[in-house]
C-alpha cells in the first residue's frame, strides 16, 4: 500500500512492508530494520538483497511451547497439514459468525445511514511471526470494543522475511464472529524494494492440471481455522497480463471451492503492472468482475477524490455490482483521528453513501497511547466521536467519529444473551465475583459483546457517566459502572437487540453497591412494537456490598420482541456509584453443562526451575460457551490459568507451589447461560532436580548499530554489572538502535531481562518505552520476534519466552518516555540452559 510517511514504514513493529506513493514521498532518510528482518531503503538507496523464505516457526510435537498464528510463503503453505501441525488446533475458532441486524429507527446518530456503506478495518495486532494463538499474560493489547461499526476485520500482516500469507489467530476470530464481523487473513506480495520477488507471485498461481494448489490450501486454512476470506495485496513489480489473469482465475477457483471470500487491493492492474488507480477503473475492474464475479470486494487506494468515487460507483453498477463492495481506503496509521479525510466524498451529508470505507491501521489508538486509559479515550474518540456519545458527534474537528456516518449493528439476535461487560483484557480475573487470578492478561476469545451504544444517557437533570470499569468484575476483568450526581431519572441505552420473549423468559442483572440499601436502579426494556419507549422493572435494594443477582420474570411480555436493553437510575444521590457485573436474557432455568472428558497433556516445557508451560486438550460435550482452566493449589483453593472456546489450550505459566511434587489441572465447561460443569482433571509432575537457568548472554560477544561514546559500547550491556556514575551502559543515538548478542551455540531460552536507564541511576523518563527482542538459531536464518513491548515505564523488565536460539537482538523503536533520542541499556540478559 502506498504511504505518505516512509519512516513509519520502517518501524520495527511494522507488520508489513508498504510502498510510498512516488508523488508524495517523504525525503527523510531514516531507515530502520523491520519486523521481517529486512531493511527498507530510504529514497535513493538500493534495495536489500532478497531474503530467503524461512520455514514457518512451529513448536515440536510433544512440546509445551507457545503456539502462534500461522504464516507461510506460497511454497511452504503447500506442506501445511493440520493433522501434523502441532499449532493448528490452537488456532481454530469455535465461534460461528453470528447474524447481525440494524434497525434504522434505533440508530444513535440522525446523520448515520443503515444498510449502505460498510467498514473494513485492517489491523496489525503484532508482527507477522508474533501473534500468540490464544492470548497472553499481558493486558497491553488492542482489545477493540467498537465492533458495531465494523463489518470486516482484516488480520493485517505478511512480510518478505517472515511469510507472505498470514492467517488470523483464534482470539480475533472468536471476538469478531461473536459480534457478527467477518475476518480475513492477508496475502501480501511486497514491492521489490522491500524484498518482494515476482517468482513468489508466480508460485502462488502455479497450476497442477486444472487446480491451483495454493488456492486449495487457502480454502483449507480458512475452513479449518474458521475464518471467512483473504485480503490480496499484490505490489510486486515485474508481472504481465497473463499473471494478472491467473490471479483472477485463482480467486474464482477458490471462491467456487469455498465458501471463502476475497478482497482485492487496488495495486496490480489487468496489464500486470503495479499502478494504483485510487478508483475502480477500466484498468482494474476485471479484478472485481470479468464479467463473472472475481473478488467479493475491492479496497481502493488512498488517493481517491469525489469525482473518482462517483465514477467508481457508476462503473460498479454497470458491472452489476453493489458500489458498497468498494472500500475507499484511509490511512490512519500515523495520525489516527488527526488524519485528513474528504468525508463528503464517500459519505455525502443527507445522501446515500457513495462507497464503503476501508480503514488502514486503526490500532493507532492503541500504539500511540500512553497507557490503558489513554487508549480507551482515543479509541472512543476515533469511533464514537469527541463527546463519547454517538448521538452527539458535533465538534470543530473534521473527524466526527465513525458513528456520524455508520448506523450501529447488533449481533444480539438470539437467546441466551449474557454479558459481563468483559472487554477481553485486564489486570485480574474474576469468576462469579470471586478473584481467581491476579496479574495482567489478554484473551479476546472471552470478550463479551460490547454495548451497542457507548454511551447514550437521557435525563432532564444531571447525566450519569457510564464507563467500563477495570477495578472490579463479576466475570472477567471489567464491569459496567454508573457514577455521578443523581438528581433526575437517567435512562442509559446499552444494547440494540432482537430477542423474542417466551412465557419462561427471564432478565437477570448482577449489581454491586458501595453500601447496603436502595440501588435506585431499574432494568429498562423496549419492544419492537414501540422500540424507543422503555418499560422499567425495579431492581430493589442490596443487602450488602458484594455482588447480588436480581432475576426478573418477563412472562407478562410473552409474544413481544425486545428491541433495546438498558438501565434507568432514578432517585437522589450526590455521589451515585453502582456497578453492573452481568446482564442476561434467557429462557427457563439456567441450563446444566456436561463436563469435558479425555483430558490430555499434549506437551510440557520446563521454562525454569519452578515454572512450566503446557499444551492441553480435552473432548467437549455439546457447545460450551468456553472452558475455564484452573490449577488446584496445595491448600485446596484454585487459581485461574485461562480460558478458551476451543478444545485445546496453551497454559503459558504454571508455577510450582513450594515443594509440591505434582499439580492438578482442572478444566470446567461454562455454558451459554453461564452454568458450570464438573471439572475434568489431569496431573503435572515436578522433578526434584529441575533445570537451572543461567544468564547465557553474560560476557558473550555483543555488537550494536551504534554507540554514543567510546566507553558506551555493546559489551557494557552484557558485563553483568550496573555500576553507579551512569557509565556502565550501552548507549545509542543513531536512528537505528539495536544490540545483538551471540550466545555461542543454540540454547534453550526461558526469559530475557532488560535493565533500563533507571536501573543505572538515571531518570525514569529515560527508561526504554518501545522495543522488541528477536532470536534466530543461525546467522543465515531470518529473525523471529519473541518479545514485543510498547508503553514500558519500568526500570527493569522481565520477558518469559520459550525459544531456542544462538543469537538474540534487542531493537529499540522509542528509546525514552519523552523526546530524548538516546537509548540507554545497562544490561541485556538472556536466561536459559
């Protein structure tokens, strides 16, 4: 894709190579190594040598190592077999794509239009080789909560050095599908300047008789992992018309084999040349229809104008295609909601949407944030608007928020519906209101459907402030909180729904108050025969300060259909504060759930003397919402290890408790109505002579990209000392900042430790903020990203890994908390055996 800021293409955390529009090229000479281990040239520099495609990182069968999302080159995907790939079962989504509806009468914003322009979101969650299959023990993640404005998520990635074909991981598919959003993997053929080889494109379309073997694999991967299609980005020069024709034939072949969908990127034309049209034209329209349907949609490059979009719409219609199958691209990677966008060209006020919208890299809201609260505020500003109210997007800024144009959609169309307002990440984990885990985590597989309206409050007096609160939860790591001055009735719209009410339908609400007494809270329900009028049901008083459930009988409304769910607070309180931990609509009694069977330990890895990682599997009975995984402590209590809708789970961290000789692992099925099964169990043994870790980087040969002074070279970072005087460090000032250590031979690594500026007595504002750690077994191998850190503030950071490598490289992308350009590392330690 064409970009306007070349230095941003060159960042270490970039998931793909992107080419700069020649007419808009930034002359900055900054060049950094990319995540794909190639160096992207500044204008005028020569391109790097073509990297050899590495084998896809794969854990050995029988190991307990971290599984990752799958990635390949065209030739290596031919060898993929889910039966022999140990990671494959951990990447499977078990959440089917839910149907969605959008009632125009319930749209939040008067200007928004339903059933017209759609939104595709192209998101890089991590570097191509660094997407854990099932979450991680880190709350710092792009935990997106505005699915109601998105129709398709493209799992963005691919690079010359890692792999051109990237399949989405299970957590993103699970969360997207639960919200009715399709998910595509990415096929990326980079420009030759960034490592692209036209032979890779030819390999991609190679035929065997009447079949396209790579296309067969694309279909197999999508069907096995449970996602919906592929985004094809072909930017490698050197093609011809015959190659372009084969690419079109491959997509038609795969679609017929499917079901699998394709979105084509406006780069390669029908002649085979790479020439961005910024529109649907006679040079590229055959990739949409030729005249048979080729791709399901097209992403138009960023240089479109009103005239180009109008002509694109007309041409699409002449081909018998819906103009909303064209996605006009905007690039928000660098500037987020400060990006200039000619909104009236795609979404003209008071008129039908001309095309759909494609958003390139909206995770700017996360990557540019200073912390979790800043990320959430930025993400709200990006999607909902400056007022955190989708019904009021008025602002002097040109960026009104997507809620201005796109009417909300909802997947809440069938019972049971249960939400704990869990966003899929947090600093602890609660089950049934009880703390079962302390420590950060992310896992979008257990994210609940977020509120449709974030936030709409109506009141004749002071308005309460709704928020997602990360300080307490009933299920997961967050809950809904209402705070403020209560001096008049406040109605909070939460969910647009389409839920039929039966004679035994119940509405359940779990609440928590700071003190026993009146909640001043009512459940608010609107029905489709009068969708904007709420009927309220009082929740009464609480008897204490813990979580309490109120179960309300809806039988009086049998035969009607719920159109909206909300809450109404009414009464008087100078400082109103109430948490809502669960909201549920279901029929009859809470269903019982069958216990899983056949618990199996697929593999164990000794991470350290007292720590293991595990791969587990089991057989489920029926369709559980998810499975909770625990360890049994010596005192009989349980500690939470994680969760998945799948029948296999990777436990990244199992710590030995004291001198226990064995640990019991339990897996419990959780039903769609949050009934819980009995537990299936298995046992993990501990050795009395566990392996001993050492700092393998100590006094090993070290090199670096540069150093500030003669006495601040790379050897200072591996000498085992952190002396006072601020001198015993590696320091770097050049634009490219990396430190590499040769461990001498291939070692088993369990963790990295980095001691930053503050550890050496310098200012905390100089602690390294953003960095990655990469490893490889041989100098001829491509680098694999083992650690990605953004937003660090600590003096010393520890990063558990499961890897085997001889070489380790620390690459710094933001050296300090402020604008100071110097990187300062006092020690870089690689622990293992």
